[in-house]
C-alpha cells in the first residue's frame, strides 16, 4: 500500500496535466459549436469524465496521506446535521437515517471537507450493504484514548477523542473481507460499481488526522464503523467571515503562461484568449523571466509549480515579486504535497492556487482572486 501511495504522488502531477488538456480542449470545442449542437453533449461527457479522473487521483492521494489537510476545529453535530438532507437523497427512501446524540455539541480537529467526504463514503458503503433497505444510524460521542484498543499507532494516555459510529443493518462482512477492507481497489461490488477506494480513503484521512478507525461486522448482522478524531475546544472555532460582494474579472490583461507541458500551456493560453486576454508562452522559469524583461507590459504570470531548469513556480514567483512587484503571479499544479506547504506565506495564499484539472470557471475564479 505504501508503494501505491508513492506511485500516486509521483504520477498525480503528470496525470492531472493530461486531464487539464482534455478539459480545456473540450470547453473550447463547445465554444466553437453552434447553439443546440448534439456534439456539445459528448464534449461535456468528456469534461465530466476528466473531472472524475481528477477526483479519483485526489482520493488516492488521501489514501496515501499525501493530500494536505486544512485542519481546523469542527463542531461535529452541526456538520452531521447539515449533511442529513444530502445523505437522505443519496441513500434513498428505503433507508431510514437516525442521528444519535446530535443535539449535544462535539468539537474535534479535522479537515471539514475531508470529514464530509469520509462520512458520505461510509454512508454509501452502508447503502450498498442494504440492497433491500434498512436503517443507518450515526451516533456521536466522546472517549479517552485509554478506552480504545484499536488505535494504531497508540495515542498518549489521557488524550481525548470525539467519535462517530456509523451503523447499518446490512449484510455484514466476513472475517476474510474485513482483513482486506482498507486495501486500495479492493471491493466486493460488481465491476464498474465501485473503485474500492472508499474505505482506504477514509482510513488515510483518519490516520493523517491523528485519529483511528475500527470496523465491527458479522455476516447478516450489519456493520459498525467507529471513527475517533482528536477532540478540540469550542473557542478554537474560527469566526465566520463576512460575505463579500463578488468581483468581476478584469479585462484586457497580458499573461505569460509558464508550463513545460506544451498541451497544457497551449490550451490554457487559448482559454485565456477566449476571455479577452493577450498571452505569451514560456516553457520554464528562465524563459519567463527573459520574456518579462523583453515585453515590459506583463500583468500576470500563470506558472506551473513543478518545472525543469532549476526554477520552480515558487522560485519564479519570488523572483517576479522582487523585481516586478506590480506583476501578479498565479500558480497552478496537479498536486500539493507536504513539502510545498512551507512555500506558502498564508492559508489564503494556498487558497488561490489553481488546481489541475481546472475548468474555465475555476480559472476565472482564480483570476478574480489574484487581481482583486
């Protein structure tokens, strides 16, 4: 499993480059089609499939614990309660959902987005284990580390955890299946019905969050999955930010697109031109710096993070901001690993990195943030 994780981290960037080229190419194809063309449906299918491919890569990275977490204090009861409508629609009318102890506030340390994905994955697994309907219960609670015998690695005695148990009345799992439950790509579902990444992704997220997960299951007796996450205090919950008025995309800008992947740079350039921007291409940091010096009228540098030539996207950003502070810099990448995080000065800076594969909307949103 460690080898799968290393492989995933190694190919994530290149794989997402390919998906970016597919997404942008198909969006440009749609732009050139007459209104109502049936071909647009095929192009949209290709876009959606590519975005699903990007999600698959992200899930593999989560399994491998190579997906950086935005850990904060989460009020678990509120998160689970807010998910009730989504879970009801996802599971269907023949599955009853019970929330237990959800009226009390339980605070834990976790990435809220990854936590929602984990709960949704566990709920979907439970649904598939109840083909004829049944009951799904989500019970919230709290325990000390000394009461949990399934922690790996062991936590310091006295550490407290907030737990949630997801229990179904489904077909259950045999001991043989339980031994493989966390393995990536292992699934008991029919071909095409699942990737086998649900539980392995949840396991990776929980482990990376310094928590633990345990499965109790017997054939025809249902399954209970208990997830424990480090507890937190209410005072640590970040204050909600005021909703800002949406900003419009600035027009008539000149952009240097820096990427060693010719397909990505060309398609990104075409998409920028479709937005009314003027573009130049550069294959590495050295070429980009020379172009800036020559052109003198650059508004934005849109650069990949991982590039050849000894100048990474972070290096290029530092050089540009030092010599040309008026020029904006937007970084894009197919994968942010832990080693990259130290290059970000703040969390908000990381928030405006353009993640591959990206759509036109993703590009526009990132441009609005950078220019405003």
